[in-house]
């Protein structure tokens, strides 16, 4: 699911509180990019089978230099409503 312009602005504002001085664990760069979409993670199931059900939504930040990525739970950030699963305005 892709962010609207307003959602993206609010997300950048919120994440800036956390990552302004955050250093990449791999290359020590302090430049990060935010993915344009929210990604979901589910339990692992063998043979590629993924049943329907709850998946944890994540915002992905990637180091602008080496692409090492870190995840933020989108519900915890207030970007996804825990009850409806819909994107909020943050
Ligand atoms: Zn890096």
C-alpha cells in the first residue's frame, strides 16, 4: 500500500524524531530513505504457502549508501490503524 503525500509528510516528520542522528550499523552513514509503500510480514510457512490473516505492517528505512534496511512497526508509529488496518494520516 502506497502513502499519500500527506501521509508521507507526516511519516517523515515522525521518523525524523527517531533517526536524525541514527547511524547505519553497517557503513555508519546517517542518510536514510523511506520506502514508498508499507510492507507486511507474516509467520513463516513452508513451501511458500501464506494463509490469509493478520500480517504486521512495517515502514522500511534503507541506508542511502549501502542499502542496509531497518523496520518500524507501522501500527506502533500510528501510520496504520490497529483496528481497521487502514492507513491513517499519522
Ligand atoms: Zn549503510
